[in-house]
C-alpha cells in the first residue's frame, strides 16, 4: 500500500517480525520500491523501532515460546534487517544512517524484565560492532543506538496493568504516569528525527538521552 503526503510517497509493508526467515524477502521488496523510484535518492535511513515488552515476569514463570518471541522481535529481527540494509546499500554513495531504538533497560536493570533488557543490551552491542565494521567501508553507514526515554505508549499502559507479583515496580510506573512525567510520542519522534539528521550523527554510538 502506498500514498502521497506533502508530496512524499509513503509505502507500507505489513510483516510479522517474529517470522525471521521472511525478512530477507521483505527487505528486497522494500528496496525494489526505493531503488526503482524515479526520484534521486540523496540519503537513505533505517530506524529499527519495533519492539515488544512482554513477557514481564520472573524468568522461571515464562514459557519458552514467549522468550523466543521477545528475542526474535527485539534483537534478531533488527540484526537481520540491518544486515539486509547494509548489503543492499553497500554500493550506494549516499548519506546512509541506521538508528536502533534501544532502552535504558539495557543498562538499568529491573526484576521481571530479563528478556527485554537482555535483548536491548544485545542491540547496543550489535550497534557498537556495526560501527566498527563500517568505519573503514568505501561508502560507510553511520549508526547509533538511542535510549528514547519513558514514553506514553501502549508499552507503558501494558506495564502499568501488571500485578506487583509479576512486576514489583508497577506502582512506580503508575506514579510516573499520574504525575505526567511520561514523554508524548510526538515529542519523542521529533527529537529522534532531530538526532538522526544532525551533522554529528554516529560520532557517539550509544545515546542515553534524547535531550
């Protein structure tokens, strides 16, 4: 599906990121639209944003398929997408950038978030590795991972709905929402785009704040 907005063409490709083996074809389909475009591409950017928080529970209570799903979507999918992006753009002499949306949970650990925190810590390490690989490339890609902060999204609603038995810090998250301390999605998106388009993007590989 595609349409035009403010003279910009928008294309949408629906895909279940838990289906890892189909990501290669997804990326080929996306790039067939990009590279066949009649417009000159001066820059091409990738933002790995999709993620799930669940399961939030002590690890011994979590079913194996839920652990696998979390790591698939939060870590393996962005790794595979990045691999394809770099492969499909390696000969393009344009401004290329990858932004991986990480989380402070990669660094500041809470109980019952072992799957999410592990995946995000892995994403940080992956980002650092890609930066090293790209530094000596002929047409290198700039890459960084960003901690966007606490945002008023469905993930926050989801964690506030948990019982304290599953997540001991649930009351703290409820309080943050009630006190209006969560960022709006609009504010966060604007700050992330500002970072992505900045002249020094990629110099710092891990950005722990968007401010």
